[in-house]
C-alpha cells in the first residue's frame, strides 16, 4: 500500500517538475504544496498520534517511518526542482554573457571607425 | 585567395590560451581576412594576444564553455552582411590553417552546407593511444544518436555555409556541442561531407584536451537537453 503511494507521489512530482516549468499553474501548485506540507508538519507536531494512525492505515509500522519516507520524497523533489532552476539560470547567464560580449565588440568597432574618420 | 575565403569568418574559441593564441591567429591571417577570437572568460592575456596578432575579440566576462563561445561567434558572424561561411577553429593550436582553407574550398566546390574535419580519414595521422579509443567510442555513440555516419565526432574544425549558420543554434554550453551540431545538421536536413585533417598533438593541446571523465559530463548534458 505505502509503496504504491510513495512511488506514485515520486513519479507525479518528477514528471510535474520536468514538464511545464514556470507556468502560473505550476508556480501556484508549488506554493500550495509548500503550505500543505507546513500545515501537515504543524498538525503532526501538535497531534503526534495522528502520524501513527495514518501509518496504520497505509500499512507502515511506525508513524516516524512514514514521516521519514514522505520527507525523502519531498527532499528529492526539492533537489530536482533546484537543479532545474539552476540550469535555467545557467542558460540565462550564458545569454547575458553573450549579449554583453557582442555589445562590447560593437562599441569597440564604432570607436575604431570614429577614430579612423 | 579564393572568393569564398574572403567572405569567411573564422571563429576561434579560446580559454586561457595566451601562450599559443597569437600564433594561431597569425597562422590564419594569410588565408582569411576575418578572424574572431571568442575569449571565454580567460584569466590570462588571451584577449590582448589575440588582438595584437590581428584578430577581433569577443570577450565573455565569465567562463561559459566552448559551446557557448562558439555560439557567440556564430551569432556575431550572422550579423555580418558579407559573411558567406564560418570556419570553427580551436584556439589551442591543434588545427592547421591549410586544412581550414582547403575545407572552405571544398565547401565552395561541392556545394554542401557543412564540411566537417575528420582526423580518421588520413593514413598519416597519429592519434595518441587512449585518445583513439575514447574518440572512437564517442563517434560510435554520436553515429547512433544523431544518425549522422561521421568518422570523427569531436573535431573542432568545421566549415558552415551561411545557410547552415542561420539554421544552427547551440544550446549546449559545454563540450556536448560537438554532438549537438551533428544532431542539428540532421534535424535541419543540411547536407554535409567530411574532410581529412591533421591534428597536431602538442604537449599543450594534449594538456588542454578532455579527460575520459568529461565523457560522463557530456552524456549527462545530452540527456538533459536532448
């Protein structure tokens, strides 16, 4: 039971992460996920018994184990998300560097033609 | 000097090549009039040496990789009204200007869109052991993935016609651009041929060459952005 849930969560997050980045919907979904995780975390702290109840429901021995499994899925997703964002940023830096190099050469060129005239 | 060579732009990507870049530019000048050195964020005097030798210099303010440097050179060339072809020529002195000139002539004579240098088409070439194995593996991989039956997938000496330059944009900043170019040639249905060239394996160019480990990086980059 829990294997199915965890693998499904993981796949959904990876596929969602790889597809359609930066659309309004995915950005909103990430915020909702973030808030949901925070609320669940607070709830789990205030009512420790709940994690055990949910663990029993999905067939995990201890509540703490369930929390650990969920944490691994979320951390993996966060790592992937940050990696992809980093790649986007890298591409942007390259484009910026290129634009600057072309701009500078254009100005040098203009300078040279003014000097010679 | 042939007419086409007068309208060729030679793009020379270079990163920390102050020791050899001057010689590379001087070697090209008798045969080509437009040499553009793309200084990829060097921390040494590469830009000055290239400029003194007579090249135009496009300077990346930070190191972005050889693929990024080539793309900068291609974009600059694209804006030149008279440009009819682009030669890509590594900045470490491993290529021969004679080969580049002969390849431009081949492009003119055969009318293909792209002429690719290959070190494995000449009998005289002595490629160091270890490099041969790695290059053959890379070539086999590229043949399979890009569908272009090349004999040398990672040769920095190429000639692209204006049409090809306008259709090819590199998004691979690192060394994976070599595979990406071949992939784009197939995708855009550009015609191509190979041309035998000699690589001068100096201690310098060998030291600047890629290690086996970089093939892992290249494969990774290709999977993410393929």
